[in-house]
C-alpha cells in the first residue's frame, strides 16, 4: 500500500497541485512583468528628463562661458579706457593750470588797462584844473 501511495501522490501532485501552483505563479509572473514594465517606462521617462536636463545644462555652461569671455573683453576695454581717462585727467589738470595763469595775466592786464585809463583821466583833469587856474589867475 505504501508503494501505491507514492505514485498516487505523484499523480495528485502532477494533476492537481502543480497546475494550481503554475496558475498562481503564472498570475504573479504576469503581474510582476506588468509592474516591471511600468517601472521600466518610469525609468525611461526619468532618463529622458535627465537627457533634457543634461542638454540644457551643457547649453547653460556654454552660454555662461560666452558671457564670461565677453565680460573679460569688456573688462580689458574698461581698463584701457581708464588708462586713457587718467591721461585725459592729467592733461585737463595742466590745461586748468594754464587757464588759471591766463586768467591771472588777464586780470593784471585788465587792472593795468584800468590804471592807464585812470591815469589818462587824471591827466585830463589836471589839464582842466590848469586851464581853470590860468583863467582864475588872469
């Protein structure tokens, strides 16, 4: 009887238990495959976003590099302009000094001209006084 039990159990297992296990495992396999497919799709979407972000990042880096290069050129130009400005300021200071000298000379010349005019008027007045004195003496 024990010898008959093993083939019976093997047959029970093959005909009843194994198909049931295959059905359960097959359902789990299908469900897991569906979940893995969903995860794969999700990872694919993430990778696509990373690719877009990487492209944008590279574009930003290249743009920033161009801006930095332009800024370096502008700084160079600004340094040259500042050097020229220093020269112009030096020249302007010399011109202002010369202008002050000219103003002082003009002021002296104006005073001298005024003094000469006043002397001429005094001489004229002295002539008139002499004439009046001569009239009075005569």
